[in-house]
C-alpha cells in the first residue's frame, strides 16, 4: 500500500471523526451554562475540535511529502 492510499484512508478517518465530534450526542455533552475564559463551553469545544481536525488534516497531508 502506497503513501497516497494511506493518507487517503487517514483523511477519511478524520472526516468520520469530524462527523462524530460534531454530532448531536457529543455536542449535547458540552451544552453547559458554564464558560471557559468568558466563552461558553459549547463554543470553546466547537472551536477546539475544529482547530484539532484542521491541524490533523494538515499533518496527514504534509506527512506525505
């Protein structure tokens, strides 16, 4: 299996992880009335999960080179 196929499979796995992270049951866990540094917990979770996915995708794509 070449590097191209491995990176494609990893990107598909990251896409599925993104679907899981932004699905209702997981989002409901973070829908709390508290704040983190003045930001609602749900918004902080969405931003951090989004940034983590972008970083992981960049790592997978750049690792191929």
